[in-house]
C-alpha cells in the first residue's frame, strides 16, 4: 500500500507534459472506473486541496485495514467481469474470500489511480492550451502597444515639425518687424532733418516779419476801426451796468421803506408788551381776590356746623319747610358778589387778550407783506434784518416767559386751593397735576398745560362755590365760570398757535433774506466780471498791434512740433509691438518645452498602465482557481471533468 502511495505521489509530481503512452495504457481502466464512488469523490470534492488530501489518506487507511464494507454488486461484477488489462494478476482461487476482497480492493485502487492519471493529463493539456492562449494574447497586446507607441511617436514628430515651422514663421515675422523698425528709424531721421530745415525757414520768416513791421500802417487803420467797434460794445455794456446800478438803488429804497415798517412794528410790539404787563397785573389782582375768596370760603366752612344747628332749632321751633336753602345761605351773599366781580374781571382780561391777539395778527400780516415785498437787499440791509429778527425773537422769548409766569401763578393757585379744600378728596384726585414740571423752563411748557391748569382752577373754584351758594345760582355761576375759563383756554391756545405761526413766518423771512443776500452776491460778482472785461478790452484796444503773420509762423512751428510728436509716438508703438512679438516667441518656446514634458510624462504613464494591467491579469489568473471552485460542485458527475475541477486538482497535487 505504501508503494502505491509512493507511485501516486511520483505521478502527481511529474512535469505537466502530455504522455501518449500512459493514455494508451489505461483506457479500459479509466472507462471501468467512471462509476467508482471514490473517484467521483476525488474529482468533485467541494473542499480545498488540504481537505481532499485528508480524505484520500483516510480512504487509503480504511482500504489497508479492510474495514470498508464491500458492495454485493461489486462482488458480482468482479466475479462476472474479466480482470483489467495490464494489471498482471491471476484470478485467485475460489476457496479464499479474503484474498478475493483484497484483490478487488487493489483493482479499485488501480482504477482510481488510472482515473487520477487521466485527470492529471487532461489538466496538463488544459494548462498548456491556456498558456499558449495567454502567450498569444500577450504578444497581441505588446504588438498593439508597439503600434500605439509608434503612432504617438509619429504624432510627436509631426507636432514638433509644426512647432518648428511656427517658430520659423515667428522668426521671419520678427525679421520683417526689424526691417520695418529700421525703415521707421530712417523716416524719423528724415523727419528730424525736415524739422531742422523748417526751424531755419521759420527763423528766416521771423526776420522777414520783423522787416515788415515798419509797413503796418494799413493794418493799424483796420485796428482803429476794430477799436471803435469795441468802444461801442463797451458803451452798451456800460449802459447795462447803469441799469444794474439803478436797480440796486431801487432795492435800497425798498429796504429803507421796509426798515421804517420794521420800526413801526417795533413800536406796536412795545405797546402790546405794555398791555401784556397790564394783563399780568390784572391776573395778580385776580389771584389776590381768589385768595380772599378762599379765606371767606374757609370761614364759611367753619360757620357751617353752627348754621346747621341753628337750622335744626328753627325746624323744631317753627314750621319752616326744608326746601328753603336760601335761609341757610343768606350770609354767603357777599362771597357770591365777590365771585361775580372776579368773573367780570376775567371777562375783561379775556377781552384785552383778544385785543392783544388782534394786534399780533396785524403785526404778522405786516410782516408777511414786508417779506413778500422784499425781493433783493444789500449786505447791510441783511445784517439789519437779522438784528431785527433777533430782537423779535427776544420779544417772543419775553412773551414766553410771561406765559410761563402766568402758568406758574395758576398752578400756585390750584395747589393752594387744593390745600384748603381737603374735604373733597375726589375732586383733588381728579385734578392732580405733575409737580415735577414746575422746574422746567418756558420752552418746556407743554401745549395744553395752561388749559389744564385753568380747568383745574375752574374745578377747584366750583368745588368751593358749591358750598357757598344755592343750587340755582351756583349752576349759573358755574356755567358762566366754565365758559369763561374755556374761552381763556381757547384764547391761550390760539395765542400759542399764533406764536408758532409767527415763528414759521420769521423762518420764512430769514430764508428770503438769505435768498436776497445770494442775489446781491451774484450781482456783485457780475459787476466785478463786467469791470474786469472792461479793463481787459481797454488794455487790448491800447496794446494790440499787427502780428498776424508772426502768429501764423508760430502756428506753422506748432504744427511741425505736433508732427514730430506723432512720429515719436509711432516709433514707441513699433517698439511696443516688437517687445510683444518677442514675448510671444518666448511663450511659444515655453509651450513647446511644456508639450515635450507632457509627452514624456504620458509615455511614463503608459508604461505604468501596461505594467499594472499585466500585474492585474497575473493576479486574476492566480485568484481564478479559488473563485471557480464553488461553481464547479454540481458538474462533477459528468463524463469529462471541467476546467475548474482540473485546476483544483492541479493545485492540490502541486501543494502535495
């Protein structure tokens, strides 16, 4: 058995070459061993080469020990069939069954060995065919790559020839440009010669012009005629300046008239201020009377309990009805009379306030007329009007201060009345005012603060009068007092609105004054321009001489200089073009170098790609047997083993 194993190993390790003798010796044994389960297990074993080796060793051990059960079909086949050709064994006698079984087992091993040899031969043939095919493919690829390399080399040579042709063209262009530059330089030299010649001619012409200056009498006559024409123009402009002067005089007269109106307005404003002082005095008197009325009201509040007691006694002693409150408030008649007098004084103050408002309206109308009539003024009048505006602003500030004083007095009266009228808490809470605003200035007075203060004063007086007069007279007095206070509040509001309107009008007047000042400045600028033009015309009329020919010569000289400058500019342009062509040539050379470097890099990349493809194909060939092993499990029972099976067996025996 060991000899059989050694023979099998020697066969497996033999070189993979086709052996026709072996194929001719074992055709019948291979045909008989097709149906053997051991050979089928060897051919179609699903595991790797190591597992197949272990399975074969176990099978051989079982065969050697004689532990494998025999198949009755095989015994019958062995008895009926003749022995295999080439075995060289005689049939054993029928008396020894163990020897027969051993012989049969050896025959099976021989059949298995023959099948394995046949499989190895087929595997060797397949490998040789694959090797030839791969060698052929590799040669084809190498030929294709050589063709591509030759094609690329041919393209590179073509491109190199094209770039050389382009460089030669550029060099020829550079030569042409150099020739043109030389021609331009020759032209420039000729232009310099012409310029020197022209300068000489101009100098000669200047000498001739100096000689011709003595013969300029006719030209002087023509110039005298031109001077007469210029004088006429100057007279016309002088007449226009006289018109401007007349206009300025009229504007000054209007300014004087407006200043007179301003003085009148100042007098009227002083009168209104005096009347305002009188009104302030009446307000102070009214304040004193209100204080007196407060004292009387306080005294009457103290006398009210005694009056109630006397009224109760009268009700008990006499049969007077309770609906006669006049008997109770008869002692209060003098207080009501004083209140009526205060109301009359308030009406007088309101009338005076209305008169003052009418006067202020008149002043504003006159001011608007003054602003509409004033169209232009001088700098002095503008300064005067600005001073007048400042004075009006100061007077307006005084009016604001007086209003602030009146507002403070009304607030003081309200606070005093609230302090005395502690009994009526609801009225005091409704008429509470912000005490923090007393420290503000006259400019910080709110728009409706005076109105609210007057309404508060009205409520406080009404609360005092409610305890002093009967219901009917009290309602009448309350209504009248409320009407008076409402009218005074409306008058104060109208006065405030009037002051705002007057402020806006003053702003408009200041803007108009600024416009007038700008007009005056424009007129002064025009006057200065006219004076300068007059002086210039006078100087030109006195100093102008016949120099037209000299001016013509100077113009010719300037034209020659301009031509020279143009030629210099053309030369500079030619130099710039030559520099640009040189830069283009350098760029073309650089591009050629870059293309050659790119071609070399491309060749290196192609070599790398070819090497990588060869390595990939080699790795795929190595990994192909391991990948194709599971796919060949179902095709192992055919008449001929597949290529994958042969590869697996070949790898298995190669590892053994």
